[in-house]
C-alpha cells in the first residue's frame, strides 16, 4: 500500500484549486466571496498550509463543474486513455438525466456503427 505525505497532499490539492480558479479568471478575493470564506483562508488552502473543508469542497465542485474525485486525481501517472475515461466519467456523473440519456443513446449509436 502506498504511503502518502500530508504536506504534499495539501500542496497538490492547493495547486489544483489555484489552477482551476485561474482558468476561470477568478481572483482569490472573488472565489473566496463565492465560497463564503476569507481570502486568507483560500490563500492558505492554495499554498498547502491548510486543508479544504467538506463544505468548501462541495461548493468548489459546483463552481468548477467537477466531482469530488477530480480534486484528488493528481496522484499516479495515468495514461492518456485513463485521463480521457476519467473526464468522461466526471461529465456523466454531473449530467442531468436528459443529458445522460442523450449520452447513452449516442454511445449506443457509436457502438453499433463500430461493432456492425
């Protein structure tokens, strides 16, 4: 069983949050306001000095349109197919029933085309 380092986990998660925040072009102040936390708290999370709460994680899932698992997928060395599969899984997990039905029909259509 692998051994994990608490400090590295906090730093890796913080980097992930900072990267996603910047991709949305949000300042720390803006994201902290949305999360209803202090800017200093967000800064400490992004710098790996403190760990995220479950409440904040749930809010970040909504803001970043990700599943909780996505926040911890930075470990290991997934190959390109695993990265794609995880991305597809994340999209399916957060989809509405209508969108999920559409994906299901589309997947069956593609499968029929390639499997005769």
